[in-house]
C-alpha cells in the first residue's frame, strides 16, 4: 500500500497502511471507545469505521469525550 496524506485534527499526516478509518485509528494508536471521527465534515458512525475509506487529502477530526467534576 502506498503512502497517502490526510489532515487529522488540523495537522498534515502521512499514513502508510490505512485504507479504512479502522486501520487509520490502529496506525495512529487511537484506542478506547469515547471518541467520534468526523470525515470531511460528516460524523462517521462507529459501525462504519471498517468500511469507510481513507483517501488522499481527506480531513479528519478525532474528538474524545471525558468526564470530570
């Protein structure tokens, strides 16, 4: 697989082995369940991560949720 360039949370990132959002999250070592992924201004449902493609120049926002007091 060839390298592709995307933007994640406003930073230009080169990905080596990511053809889906699920693979991108694994490559970027994003773990846990309390986050959402937005691709090109649209929130992607978690159940679609394994089938949603990552393409050159896509823009992603990965937003985590946490509690506090």
